[in-house]
């Protein structure tokens, strides 16, 4: 039985159930993993080689979402890549993301200067992995599949994925005020990335590159102790976001992309 070939109402119900079940299982696994980390100590985890940390922290969630995607796509690689928006070309999205993030690279570089003791492997691990993994899960899998295949309202699906994504980053807060700020900021950022995904005709590469490059500026030109940044950093980030919106809307209008789910 191929889920995508089922009658529309049944198909939408099954797809929604699989996606939500995968999210619930992944959240449960993360909760249990955090309890284990609290017992053994974060320093013990940080001391592990990158590949071991990746296996411990990312392995179970990727297995859960991978199995869910396999069920949805009938374990077809071609269907799975289409469902995640990975098959729509990456050259133009990369160029657009590089142009959009130039204000952050230039501005933060001038104001903050280059970080000392840079470790290329660590920068790539922290930024490329996060950008790729988080966008595949929160934008491509949750928002994209719920909207494109289960026919959810875009805003409802986007808010759901953005809230979960924002919750993931609350560990960076030092107090309740920062928790509220991070929750609001990350939810807003997630909505922007979700909109970018849709404006680029469900091509996930643009938001992957945007996420990765924006994160990379924080590693190369660090400031502050969390993602809230200083007012100068937020000025450069705001310019980058506005530029990304302008480029995305221009692309959307130029290509005449319809605003329907698919």
C-alpha cells in the first residue's frame, strides 16, 4: 500500500498521524536523553569526538524521522527527496543565501573581529550539521509535508514546527526573561524560514544555506553568550533578514510561483 496513492481524506489523515507520531516520539527521546546528560554531565558529552556526539545526540531522532519518511514515501528515494524539497537544485539558492548574509559577515566581522583559536572541523560540525539537520526536520518534514501532502493550513503547520524548534533552544537562556525572548525570536525566525521555504517553491536548499551561513557568522565573529546577540549584531541580522525576504519575494514573483500547497 502506497500512502500517497490513497483516497485524499484517508491519505491526509494517515500522513498527519505519522508526522505527529514521529514528532511525539522524537520529543520523548530528546527528553530522556537530556535526563541522561544531566546525570553524566554535559562536560562528559562535550569531551567525546564529534562523530560520537553526532551518533548519540542526532542518531535516534534521525532514525525516528527517517523511518517515518520511509513509510510516507514507501521507501522510495526519489519520492522521499521530493517530499523534503531536496531535488530542486541548489546553485541559485546558495548564491541567494550568500548575498543575503553578506551584511552579517561584513558587519559582524568589522565590529567583533575574527574569533581566536578557530577550529574548522568544529565550525563545520556546529553550523553545517545544525543548518542541514534542523531545516530538514522542522521545515521540510514537519511544515512541508503537513502543508503539501496533508493539506494543513500553512500558518498552523509552521507555528507548530517553529514552537518545537524554539523550545529546543531554551537551554541557551540564563533566566526567564531570556527564555521568553528566545522563544519569541526563534518562533519568529522559524516562521520566516518556513515562508522562505514556500516562496522558493518548496526548495529546502535556500533555508538550509541561510540557516547555516547565519549560524556561521556567530562562530567566526562571536558575541554574547546566546543567540540573542547585541543590538549591533541584531541590526546586521535584521538587514540580512530583510534582504532574504526581498530576494525570496523577487524570486517568487519572477517565477510566477502559485501560493497553493504544491
